């Protein structure tokens, strides 16, 4: 299947790499810029001018949200489907673009590794939307805007929260005597091994299974609870959600 990704930023490029490795034919479409031309050896390139034909195309819209009006004003024809990954842009707004099917999705940059979790809403029942989303991760459909907004924070924003955790753990390891490269490798391995646990075990049970009476782990957990880490993460999700709905 051929997919046209409109926008060649970090997210657009991540999806392009994931889709290509899944066997999709990927075109990157954008206004002319040096970065786009540098990608011509890896992807088909399409320059967007002031009269862009979307007729029959499978489009992923990955431009900046403030460029949406520009895109809406320059297109002609009717797309096969349009999937928007624009933050703070609802399904009703995307439906103003001429297409047989519309969807909104907020993936994350793990799409480049085909590992993004992709919450989405759609106005039509079409296997092609989910097929494309599964090409760079795992599609999860939601029927209400409230659920989608909450899920989108977990998929799109929470990786940045976890990046802070990873950086803190790695820095702490260096402070404790590990070389920087070793600290990075240990932290990466930690997240890889934790992912296998969280797939089928409740987080509380993971914690309880590691903490022994008067042990070393519970001492660290106690310090984290004293610092309010749990409430800080909950507030971070709430703040991002408020911004998303704003």
C-alpha cells in the first residue's frame, strides 16, 4: 500500500521509517526545503505547491497544527483516507478535508521502530486505517473524545516523562560510580526488561514482588513516595490533558 505523509518533521519521519520497514511504499510530501531533499535517497519525495492534488491518496497529515488552514486551502481532489496526527485537532475539523474516511491519532516517535502505541478515532469503519496504524505500532480505537484525549497523553506525551526518569536513573548510576556508557546500557536494559513485566503484571504487584522487608528496594521506594513522585506523574498527565483539551 502507498502512503503519503504530509510533513517531514520528527513525527512524520518516524512514521515513514516504521511504515517503510513494514513494507509500505512511503512518499514524504512537504513544501520545498533542504531537509526534504536530503531524504530523497530513502523515500519518494513530493513537493507541495499552492495547488496540491490529494485525489485517491492515503494521507497521514503530520504538519504543525497552525499549518492546518494553509493545507486545507491548497488541496484539491478527494483523498481515499486522511489520518491526522496533529495535536489539539479534533475529528470534526479533519472532516472538513475532502476524503472518503477520516481519523485522528496521536502516536509517538517509537513509530520509527514500529513500536508506537496508536490511539485513534475514525468516522468510518475501514480496515485500511487500522492497517496503516499497525504498520508503525499498535492501533487502539476509541469511540469517545474524552477517552481518546486521555489515551493520547499516554501515547504522545508520557514517553517524555519516562525520558526524564531514564535520564535521572542514568545520572544516578554515574554518581554512584558507573561509566556513562555503562549507565546508559543498564538503564536501557532496565526499560527493556520492565516492558516484559508490565505486559501481564499489575504495576503494584511488580513493586511488591521486588520489595523485601527492611530491604534495599523499599528504602528507595520510600524516598520516592516522600518526594511525591506518584502525585507528580498524575499531575503531569492532568496538565498535559488540560492543554490538549484547551
